[in-house]
């Protein structure tokens, strides 16, 4: 799957990422050096008023590596304005480029993301296969992979909004957005009503405003998702909860199906309670998802069996990126 890519913008979201930002930037450098020879690659990086050395490290890395990019845009917020406002700021600078939006604690894989970045109008979002990065260890969670593959089969022929109002695994860190839809006035306006949760509002708005466009999955790993104590749901817990509740309330308010409304109200109630046990035992959406998996068990098992994911190659790649990041940090000491 090779698309003609003339311009590509890496959109990087930073907030207190001093431990990880150099790995993120080195993984971008790998992609540009390896595959970007004939592509105008740009970097748009937004720091949301970090309280650590993130900005200093970004500046030092760019002092050495700015030549990799046709254009570098540094957006350093003077106060913390939230993830959503930061994303909207970056979207103003992308021009005609294809884009990939990623947090600066995640790491790009060795896959040629440029080949998959130009989406036709028929596809609104494209995702890949998840690999998790925890405490410097990269690994495949069988449950995560199964749920991503299951979601792709369960919702394949359903309305796009279904996967965002019912239970699903959309593998947000790997998602490549169709720029046409993400930058539409309707979607940008909807995102602006939120604070730190940008992915679910963006997905819901795209699905509502462009229902005929599909959600696509490619059996490649584009991004290693780092799970850390700096995740938005921990560092901005109250803000995260308010955003999630607001999405639920929007979905409930716009729902015409009584069944769907009941399922959404049930999810919202359990979400507010915050009990993991209750969220599994009493969650109607969870049982609907299990029922849907059972109905599609044969294609799900088949897709799981034919998935050819070279985890060791990804581990080797992450090791390379980690070594390069460590080397950079040593030379700037």
C-alpha cells in the first residue's frame, strides 16, 4: 500500500515528557532518514507549559536535527491550556500535508508510516496493531490485540458511530486521521468544547458529521504506546473525568434508539461510580460486546491466527531508538 506523499507533518504533543521526548524525536528522525528522502517532512511540536526540562531538551535536539525537516513549528504554551486547545493550535500549521498526531511519550515503530498516511475520502481514520511500552519493555498484550481485531470485525459493516458509542478498542495511539475530516470546521468546533480528552471527541464528531467514511485497520504497528504515570487520566484526573462525562452526555442526548440510550446511560452511570468490578459485572455494553464477539468468533479466530507480527523486530527497533536517545543525552551533558 504505497500512497503518493508529497508532504507530511509530525504533530507532537508534549507535557512533562523530559524522560521520553528524546526517544520520541529520535523515532521520528529514524522515519525521516529511512523513508523521507523524497518527502517534505515537517515537525509541529506543542508543549503545554511543562514544569520539567521538556522544552529545553526539545530545543537542544532541534539545534542539532532541525535540518531533517522542511519546516519546524514550536508552539510553547505560556500556560497550561489542555490537550484539545493544543491540538487545535497545531492544526492551524499543517497546510496540505498528511499528518500523524502523537504524544511525546510514545515512540514510532520502524514501519514506513508515509505509505499509509494519505487516506482517501472513503476512510476517515486508519489504525494499526497495538504494542505496549511499559518501564522500558516493549511487548504484545494478547488481550489488546484480540480486542482490536474483534472491534474491526464487529463494527466493519455497522455505522461508524457504533464503534464509538459502544464498547470497542480503536487503538488511539496508532490512529492516522484523514486530515480532511479532522480539520473540518464541525470537528474542530466540537473538539474545542473539551479540555484534555481529544481523541474520543474527535472520533465521535467525525463519525457524526461524516458517517459514510470508514474506519480502517492495517496489520502494522505504527506507534508503541507508552503507559506511564504521566498519562492524562492521572495527571489531570478531574479534567479527564469531566471530558468523558461530557462525551457520554452528548451521545445520550443525540441518540434516537432506546436500546442504545439505555446502554449509554448504563455506561455513564458505571463510569461515574469508578468501580472496575462493577464496570465489568454490570456493564451492558460489555455483554453486548461479548455477544458480538461470539457471533463473529470464526473470523476473529482466523484473523488472530493469520496475524504475522514480528515482535522481536520491534523490540530491536525500540532498543536502537533507546540507545540513540541515551547517546544524545550524554553528548549534551
